C-alpha cells in the first residue's frame, strides 16, 4: 500500500522521530477486498470505530479574517445501531437480508417509519423491488404494518415510544435486482450496485419522521440520522466487495454514518493511505472489462481528500472506497463508498469526494433541500478543479433561476433545469458572497458545528453570517432560503 503524507505531516513525523530515536512508527492495518463465499457469521467484538471530535489543523488555525473555528461536534451517543446480514444470489437475481435496528428517538412517537427506496419510481421502472416484513418488535410475534405508498413502511406502536426510550425492530427483507440501469441499483452481468437498497429508518432528530415523496429524478430524497452499522455480505465465489466502512473479520463496520452502500464485481484494485488529518484508507476498484486505470483514480482521490480537509476541516472516517462499474454515466455518493462510471476521473470524482463533507459528515434533508449538499459539493469541486469562474459564468434556466432552494417535488416536473439550477446555482450563490477563501472559512465553521447532524439552510446561513454579515440578502436573491 502506498502512503500519501502531506508535507507538514512528514515534517512533524521527522521532528518526533528526532526527539525519540528509539520510536518505531507502524502503518495502520490494511483492509483486503477479497471474494467471500460465506461471511454471515458474527465477527468478534471489537473496539468501536465511532469517529471522535477532531481538532482543526492547517488553515483552520490561521489568524486573520477567518474567525476561530470550533472543534468538530461529536456524534449523538444515542444514535441508532443496525446489525444486518445479506446474501447476493445472482441465479435468483436477488439479495436476501435481515436487519435488526435499535432506535432511541429524541421526541415521542407512536410509530416507526422505514423507507423502501428501491420501490421509488425510477428503480421500480428498471425492475427493482424491495419486500420487507414481517416486522418483529423485540419478540417472535410479527406486528401489523401499513404501507401508505410503495416507499414507506409504517409500524404503528401499541404504546407510544417516549423520548429517550429504546425500541428494537427486526425486519427480514428481499430485494429483486433490476437489470442494467444508469442508477444506484443495477446489475450488469456480475457487476452489482447496491445503494439505498434496504429498509432504513427515516428519522430527523428534533423534527420527526421524514416522509418526503420519492421522485423519478436521478437524485436522492433520503433523510437519515447517523447510525452505527455492522453487517455481513455473502457473494458468489470469484466476486469481490467494496463497501462503506472497514472490514472487521467476517463483518463490515461503519460508525456514525447515514447509510451504507455496496458494490460487487471483479475488481482490479489500488490502495493508498492519506490523512485528513487522521489516516484514511482509500481503495479504488475498477471492474474487469473497463479500460480505466485504478491508479489514476487513486491519485485524484488522494489529492481531493488532502485539498478538502485543508479547506473544510477534518474528515473523521477511516475508510473510503470507490467502485468504477459499467453502465453508470456519473457518480453516486454514500458515506465512505462511491460508485462511478468509466471515464470519470475529472470533476465527477472531486464532486463525489466533496460529498464526504457535505452529505456524509453534515447531512441534510435531500428531498426538501437538495441544494444544501449538491451546491456545496459543486463549490468544493470548482475550488479543487480551478473552475470557479466557469461555474459562475454558466447560465441558469428560467425554470430554476432564483429558485435554488426548491424541493425535489418541484424538480420532478422541471428535471431539465435541475442540474444547473441546484448544483451550479448553489455554487454561484456562495460565490456571490465574496472572497472564495472567506467562503471556505465559513464552510469550515458549518462543517465543524453541524458535523453528524441533519442541517437546514438556516444552519448554513448562521455559519455564513460569521464571515459575511449580509449573507441572508445574498442567499435570498437566489431563492436559497
């Protein structure tokens, strides 16, 4: 494994070695991505890999116009925990799974709400179908459920759950795979993408259940709190797995993340270790039959991680994997795992890495406020690629001009305007504030203060006001508020 270290990190390491000549530094353990025929048995108990609050380094500590940035917020200690097993059967064209989730709401509720995103208009049209149930609530007796729409499974509770009270739910499920599809759920031969593929609790802390309607757009609508995941994946012989989290024996662990995603295939892989400033293990896998070089992707991913950690603050996750798979024209982000199509080493790659800060670390309601992660990721992409002037110069369609803050239900009927109106116009709104370095400063505040939360536009505005007192008027001019 190659190790990429920023110059400052190298200098500090050399200085430490000089002070302690007897010390020997060992590299963190690596994660091999190998074929697994059976990996459903529970692994040994291990120390939690939950991210800890990280101090700020580099530009964050600089003096001058950027106000001091606070330490990164910690994840909620009462976050949900998912334990899951799943088995991919290509002959049956299905994934069979079972999950148990422990959930402790911060508000009282008389129901549980699981979202079944494969039943949304776009994946369902490609042949996907997610069946869930029966549901068990800590006992071997199934409980009644309701399905107000194909993407929503409601579990009424006989006795309302008080704030802070824990409940355990077990849900068996079965996913029928679609065929080749330019989307997060797809199968093309033995290349399989599994994104937004299992029943997930749609709770927004401080608000309640998120039941935003699924749309047919090539976009997310999800809202999920950070949670801890432990899951096993069984795939046919000869296939490999790239996924969210870190491999821990027979299981994968991903702590304080909003979701997990999996790519299965026959990968040629390249690995490196970078620092943001804590070590992050980066793995890139290119599916066989594609001409792309995993080393080219790897170099770009490492550079993007180093750049964004300097601009926006530390990223507290220990692993990132990228699967380059056939039949995908762009990129799809999940915490710690990204799916991209061939020939996407440019701005698609940097955009998806930026989502590790804006969506993975700082979450948002993607159905209500899609610009809040897409606009900020486009800003980061433009800063890394040196294309901010080009982004600012792009025209915005009339259907989206000054409407950057519209929800996905609006873009459902204006899909031709969606990309420029949300991605590009979101970055333009930030550029209109003033000095790009000062915008980066404000985003460092935003990322530190709202890490591990589900942010709203008002939260971004609060961070921007620390640097730009007139930020509200500027954002309002773009319809962001």
